[in-house]
C-alpha cells in the first residue's frame, strides 16, 4: 500500500501541553498541536466556530507572544489547521 504524498513545505514541530504553546483568538485560548514556518494546528474543542481569515496571538513557552494572521485550511475532528500569511521564524 502506498503512503500518501507529503504536501508540507516546512517541517513541523509537535507541541506538548507541557511547553505551553497556545493561540489566542478573540479572547479564547487554544492548545497548539504542532507548528511549522508556514502554519499551525490547534485543538478547538467546540469552543467557537472558526472559518476564513483569523488573527491571533501565538505564545510558545515563556517566549514573547507573536501576532499571527492566516486562513483556516482544515477543520476536522476538533482540530483546525491555519496557513499563515507571514512565515514564522525557524525555532519558534
């Protein structure tokens, strides 16, 4: 059986709850599942219906928060994927 082709352009970093990666959109905090230079994925838990363009603030651990803008490209099984307008720096 063939593996599906990997379409990601940037390697992703899996985030654990211990590292404290969160995304704040409209005063609601979401747990980030993984991050890459071009996007991120987070858990929605049905807190809010999110579609289209979003702006928020990404915080990873004790680093300074980063303002992000992007478009929702995936919304499946309580996980939402965002393609970022501006790439994140490596190591975020």
